[in-house]
C-alpha cells in the first residue's frame, strides 16, 4: 500500500437494469406489466420454468435493446446469442437466468456528463426474476414468491469503471433514464422498480477489491451511497486496512452502507449458450431500419431549442427534460408565431408558471390576455408620468442639463406608480417627448 496512496482515484462503474415495457414477457405470452397485480396471476409453464416448455423470443424486446444501443452509439453485434447464467435462488425457477454473456446485442457506446464522457461496456437483454416477499402468515414467518415478474424483459446497461464522483454517477443515470424514456421503451420508474441501480466502487482497479452496492432505488441514494462508500474505503485504506470484495446495501435511515455478503472468489455461473434459443444473425438492413426510426434525442433537441428559439440553456434543459413536454412546447411555439408572441415568452410561462395542464391553444390565448390586460392604459401612464415630473424636479433638471442616464431613474419612478404594469418602451418614449 505504500506510495500508492497518492495515486488513488475514485473508480466507479454502474450497472443499470431497466424493464422493457413490451406487452408480453421476453420468452412467453404472459403480460409483462406486473406492477400491483395479484400474485402469481400472470404466469405460465415457460416463465415458471416447468420442464419441457420451449421459449419463444419476443422480437420487440430485441428490437428495443438494439434501438437503445444505437441511441447510445454502441456497436451492434451482428452475431449475438442468449446464454444461461446458473445460480440457485428461490426467485429463479429454472435454476438459471437467460442472459447474454460473450455475445450481447450491443458493445460500447457512451453518455455525456458535465464531468466528462462515460464509456459503456455493453447493453444486453435478460429475463427478470420473480419477487420474494418475507411476511408473517398464521403467526409464522414465511417467504412467499410471486412469479408475475419472472421472465419480464430486462435490459442491463454496464459502464466502464470511469465515473469519479457520486454527482457524476447521478447525472449519468438521469441522462440514461431520459434517453430511454425518449425512446419510449421503458418507463424507467425507480419507485416501481422498472429502473434499478447498482454501483461498483473502489479507489482503483489495481487495489484488488471492489465493493458492489445494490438495490439503490433513487438517484439521490446512488449519490449518497457512493460518497459514503468512498469515504469509508478511504479511511480504511489510510489506516492500512485490507478491504474486502463484498456486496453492500444502502440504509437510508442510518445514512450508511452495510455489508450483505463478502465473496472471496468470483462466482462461477457456468455460462453456456441456451440450446433452446437459436443465435441471432442481424442483417445490415435490420439495423439501418432501426437507426432511421430513432427519434431526436434529448441532448440534440436541447441544442436545437437554444439555437432555433434563442432560449437560455436552463430553459432548453427544462423544456427537453421529457419528450412530451418538448413536443408540447414546440406545438405551442408554432401557434404563438402566428399570433406574434415570442418563443421566449411562451417558454417563460411554461418553465416558471408550469402551465402544462393546458392545451397549446389555451396557453397562447393566456399569453395574449396577460399581455393585453397587464399593461396600463396610455391615460394611466400619462397621469403617472406627470406626477413623477412634478415630484422629481431635480432629476428633470439634471436630465435637461445633459445627464441623460437619469432617464432610467425616471422610468423606474413611473413604473413604481403603475405598480409595475407599464410598458417600459412606451414610458421611455413618453418621457423623452415630455422632456424635449
Ligand atoms: Zn409466462
């Protein structure tokens, strides 16, 4: 450990799981939407792992995984396959998970963050597991299993270990969620568990350990768990302690991570190609068709909003946060142009007043009414102006003797009398006329 410390650098990789919102599960016809459904009502012999049943791949799930790869700039593997990943756990009825090992659908790719680009290792497709529920039944502690989730199509997005702060990890995950939502392939709802985060955290790959923090179900928890872990590990390393390869969880009540299990050696999942599922060979046309179906992605749309509508960065950021809102703004913009209302005024209303419950037409009408009603009449302006000219004799004299910047002060005084409802340009014109 000596002399290494100065080279230590936070080294963080993420694994993100997202459930696809296909109608049916990945290899059977059971409904994929399992949230809040009565336990074990959406199962069949395939997703229950009963012997003798054959899986049939859901084409949409494959298309969507490739689509995400294209959106992230991944290389699409023309030859890909499903593999069996073996482990024993009650929520995995087959005794293996159908996943992808050495030939996933997508390799590489990247996501931009304000602290730099984060490279991706891969994007692959696998099945989700069932859900365990630990509860009390007839005064006995029991573990119940709900297989409604078993077999649902689950994408896994893996980054290279090149994230360096909790904030960057949070930004990465948010950007990924935004891209996936733009594609409309998953609702990425962390509360429902359709987006799940895991972080691998250490102070360098060469230190020979890695701490995996699992089940982080909010962006905030991800950031907090990473910061906590980096601190904990740093203290241990500084005091010469040897850190273990382990899996930890995050406790929000205690604001710290806790050990779940340590692993001495890498688990042997005995991967092998699933003999029931023929490998894939994608044609160029298939990939190109998917590429042309890609929608405009959020970062591109944000830049375009800044350019096309002369919006400030933060407005463009806000308006493109989700696809529906960005389309709503564009629809409103098209209408407002016809009525001579500036795109900035419309943006301002949507950003600051949250007028999204209305239709674009209602918004445009609201803007028109506000602009007409809000301003003082010409008569009110004249009255206010005359009062100010009487009261501010000194400023008037200064202006007349050539101190032209006094006009700003006078405009302010008139505006004050009008309760802020005067049109600045008109007050200025009137003042200059009166002082000529
Ligand atoms: Zn099924």
